[in-house]
C-alpha cells in the first residue's frame, strides 16, 4: 500500500475515490449526479449566518 508524505499508510477507500475521480476527469466513466442532495434555502441561509 502506498505511503503518504509522512510515511503514514493511506486507506484503500481514499485510493479508490482518487481512481474514481480520475476516471470521471478523463471521461472513462460518466458522472452520475442524480443522487446529489440539494439543501433547502432555509438551511443555506442559516449556514451563511453562522460564519
């Protein structure tokens, strides 16, 4: 398994996500954004006030 910059082990889950992202970026697979959840406007306004 590859090591990180400070010789720590990288989890297989993080490596899998990176490979998936690279495949989307190169066009090997189609990005499916249908499952992305949209926040309600009231929650967006609340988050903006808390900053």
